């Protein structure tokens, strides 16, 4: 069939070319027909017209020519050509000489290659006619176009694939899904080669496509995502407007059916059973139930609620947003003894309901949840839960304050025992009867010390003390009148010598530690021993205060400078209690305005001097300071003499022997250099023995040089160490006899210098040479490790020289 279609195409092509050739010949004949003269015709020139020798607009060549011979395109011809071959035709431009060849004699143009309009639609060339002998242009160069004639050789292509569209389930017929578009490379301006129509190859039972626009639409109204959520539809595009012989291409379109909320929630079970202990606290999760929904996404979001009244009171249902489960929790304490089984109706409904599908049915479902309460051994419960008791503060020890009652809520109803948490009643002010729960006083109460007591009462099962309940109990101590009133402060008042009768001296108030329920009421009178008093009067103001006034004219502080006025204060009881307080009244000297100046008889005599007590205190302080200064001076002198005695015996109790060479300059911990500097003072040896070691009596010997010099070691077999031995023994005996001197237990030897030492010994022991005879400048040549030692002894030598000078 393909060969038949190809033969038909070539037949139509040849027919078209024949028609085109006839058109070209007719046009050429019209140009060159009778009535047109030769070039230079005088008639044409006189009329002002120029004969057109050759003019071409365009030639046509069919694309995809598959013949074996070159394809004839057209012919160029000059009016001056007489057919004798004197004119040579040439072409130049696009494809000249390669694609297009011209016969120089006849002017015939042929295409030698297979052309493709989709790659290049036309070629622009230029034609020339030249004299073959002289190669001169006989006609001006003329430009012409060879246009490639299109054939239907390109099939439609879907360039924007793959295509993925979506449509909501249950969409009505004709709902637009998406649009596809195919492109044809053929010439859309020539024939029907580029006219594309669309059709459905696969999936036509569910979808259709518009043949001209390529819009895909639904063909049914019952698309159900829960049944099939994806469709593969094959769309075909055919050119030649779908006519026979047209080329076609196809593409696959994936159409996803999106979800709508068209399925209500459904519980898999109509009844669920859970159990929980009765002691579970409020908020404890009992269990989870979930309603299934065939939809997806937010269409599965649900809310749960309790529908029955009993369940609403005892339980609470919340929705887990992650799992869409109903979480059932305890909302009110459970009691096995009251009710063993609870029935709860739980309802699930979609959160987002689509009103378009309400007619499909109710979008909610219900299930029954049975909750079984498990019995546990509970501690006793206090009944009633009153936590306030009262007792008079004068109650005797052992008096009953009140009774607490607790019962075992379990069905076994075990007996209950009581106790007081002693951490809340450490002083054991109260006791409790272990069987009856009666609370009694254990000590004498005092409201003024503690008006309230907070204790904790424990109730436990008699045979299981681990089941304990606690109840806080507040005991209020009621007041009784057991404290007499007292003056608020030790009042002192002053009266001027020139006071007049009836003058107010002092206002008196009292305090009472008791707190009667009706409030305080105090009464003031002068004590019986002051009834004969003619100096002052007392007035009860009736507001729990009293006022003291003068009764006579003037006072003389030379006769009496202090008056003691006893005042009797009585409370309102019951029983009425009283106390006597004393008001001290001093007679003072006042100025003309009544301001007090002085309130004692000796003020005129010693007003400018100190009192005897102040003078005595001042003398005692001075004496103490003098004693402290003397004591400090004595301690300093004693300490100085002790240090002097210690300096006399400085460091002679240690015999230090160095038997290793040490680490050189960098070894700062091998030995204490200060000890080496201070152990060579032989002044005590001279003083103690009265003689001299060999070499000590030499004239001009400086003691300081003996103290610090460290001469080189001299190998002498006949040295005498008796001097050192005697000195050490004498020091040992002195240390043993003196108990105040601490023991010197450190005995270090430094006699062995080491082996293979490149330098001689520095020890001053067993040498007869003195420091003045030594020159330590050679230490500077021992290298960097002895640099510090050289600087040390070189400096010491310089000091000795300065002392000698």
C-alpha cells in the first residue's frame, strides 16, 4: 500500500510539473511573441520603449526527487540567440555549479541533487549571456529564484510531550482535561500537507478529542478515582486534513483522576472494647479507634465526637491530626464500685464536605465503645472532707479537738487505722486515736504563741499500710482572756517647773496579747497607792487611751525632780484582768516658749564638763592602749634576740655532701646554691678550737674570702679532716641538749663528682688554697652549660676584691 501511495504521489507531481511547464512556456511566449522587435529597433526607440531581452521571476523544482537523471528546472534564453551557439549561458549564486547546472548552449537548468524544502525553501541565482568569442555580456546580469516545491513528506509531531493532565472524578461529560498540539514541517501555504486533524486511538470509551483544536474532554460522567485513578490515552494527529495518503503521528497522554469527597467515613467495626483501672488519672488515654475513608488528602480529614450524655460526662474524644484516629481519654475519675462498664457512642464525620455530593448520603458514621473499669486496691477515703477544727487555748491536755473519718472504698471494706504525719507536728502538740480517728491535745496550747496548726492526718488499711491517704487538717486555737493589758511602752514624761494646772503631760495607750471576738475595751485609773496624789490627774478618754494632766501650779526640781505615777489598767474580760504600769514624770527647766532645756538638778554645775563615768571610761581606754604598746615592744625585742641567736648558729648543723656532678646550668633543682654560698664560714671553728687548720694562719687572709671561695679540688693523700669532725660532733651535742632547736635530719653528701668529667672538681673540701688565690675566669671557657656558674663566681670574686680594696 505504501508503494501505491508513493506512485500516486509521483503521478500527481508529474502532472503538476507539466502544468507548471506549460505556464512558463505561455509566459515566455507572451514576452517574446509577435510585435516585439529586436534590440535597437528604431520603432521601439522612437516610441520611447525598450524591449525586454530576458526577465524571470522564479522557477520551481520539486523536493525529494528520486529519479536517476538530473531534474529539469527551466530554461533561460536571450532574444539575440539565433541558435548558432554563439551565445554562452552561465549562472552564479546559491548552488550554482553544484546543485544547479546549466547548458551553456541551450540555457537549460537541471538540478543534480535531491532537495529538501524543510531545509531550504528557495535558491537565488543570477543568469548571464555572453558572446562566446569575445566573452562580452550580451544581456545584463539578471537575478532569478528557484523555489523548492513542497510535497507531503513530513508527518505531524507532538513536540511538547509527554503530556500529563488531570480531571476530577465524577466530572460531567465534556469537561475539558487538557489540549495537545502537533506540528507539521510541510509548507502550510501550499496544499493540505500541513493541515492536521486529531483523533483518539486508545481510550475513546472515556475521553474524546477535538479534531481541530486537540482539546481532550471527558466522554463519560462516572469517572471514579477509587476504581481507577489513571488513564493512558493515545492521541493521533494526521496531515492532509485526514485524507487518504496523509501522514500521521501519535502521543500518549496520561490523565490522572483527582479525588473529591464522595465517600463518607466508615468504622470497620460496630463495637470496640477497652479496659482501664479505676485509679487512672484524668487525661489518661483509654484507646484509639479510626474510621476508614476511601478518599485521599484533606478529604479524609475527620472529627470525632461523643454522642451520648453519659459518655460526654465521663470521657473525651480528640482527633490525632497525623493518623486521623479518635483518641478516647478519661475526663472524670472512674470508680469501679460505682459503675463497672461504660458505653460510649463515638461518631466520625468528614471535616470538609462537598455540597455537590450531599445527595450521595450522610458523610458520618457511628460506633459503640465499651469501657470496662478494673478494680484496684484503693487507699481509704476521708469523709467528710472538712479540714478545719477549733479548740480553746485553755483546753486540758487530752481534750478532744475533733474526729476524722476514713472508709475503705473497696468492696472488701478493710478496717482503717489513723496516724499523724510527725513532720507536720514535730512538737507532738496533738495526738490521734489509731482506731477512732479522735484528735486530742498532747500539750498545753497557747494562742499567743501559735494561733493556727496545720497537720497531716494519715489513713491506711489495717492489714496493708502501703495504701495510705493523706488529709490536711487546720486547727484553729480559740482565744481566752489569759493575758492582762500592759502599757504600750515604758512611758516617760516631762513637766516644766512653771507648769499650770490642767496641762496635758502624756497620753497613755495599752496593748493586750489576747484577741477577744468583741474587740478590746480598757479602763484606766490611778493605782490605790496613788490616791493621795495631788500633783497629777488621770482621765480615761473612753477610746482605750488615757490622758495625764497637772493638778497644781509649778514644780521645783530642787525639791523633787522625778515623780512616779502608778496607773491601773483593766480589760473587759471575761474574766477581767488588770496590771499596773508606772509613768515616770521628770521636772525640767523650760524657756519662755515652753521648750525643755534641762531635766536634772546637776545640769547647772557640770553642764560644760564630762560626767565621772565618762572620765573613768576614757582613762581605762588610755591605760589599755599603753599596755598594748609595751607588750608589742617586748615581743619584738624577744623575737629579735631569738633571731640573732639563730643567726649565730646559722646553717652549721647541716653537713652537705655532693656526690654527683648535676645537670649543669639548666639543672636548677639538683641542689640549693644558696646553701653552698653560706656554709663555708669557718669563724666559729676558729673561735671554738683556738687553733687554725693548716693554712688558716697565713697573713693577709680575709674571712670573707674563706666564706665564699670554692677552690679547685687538690688530690692530697695527707689531708687532715679532724677539724671538721670535731666541729660536727660539737654541733650534734649542742643540738641534742637544746630541746627548743628543731632536729636537722637532712644529711646530704656531695663527694662524688662523677666519672669522665672534662673539668676538675669545684669543691673546697680537702684543699689548702683560699678564695683569694683562685681565679675563676677559666670557667668562661667551659661552654654554654657553665655560663651561669662562671657569672656567679666571677661576680663573687669581684665583690671580694672590692671588700679588700
